[in-house]
C-alpha cells in the first residue's frame, strides 16, 4: 500500500525516481504559492518528479 507524500517509480531505463506529491487549492494565489515551492524543490533536487494535485475546496 502506498502512503505518504512521496513514492518511487522507475523510468523507461529502470532508473528509480522519487515522486513527491504536492496538494493545493485551485485558486490563483494557491497555485502561485505552490508553483513557487515546486520550482525551489526542482532547483534543490533536480532528480525528483513533482506531482501537483489540485483540490476543490468549498467553505
């Protein structure tokens, strides 16, 4: 069973890649903030794959 904010997958060459899931709201501000964090993560860890998950939140 897969749990947590990350998982591991294999690319076409058999290389193991770490995938990190980032959850966010669909609002413009939330996406800007999430994209900023995702960009920084990719800068620090270029070998990871990020999986952005957008959710509808109703109050």
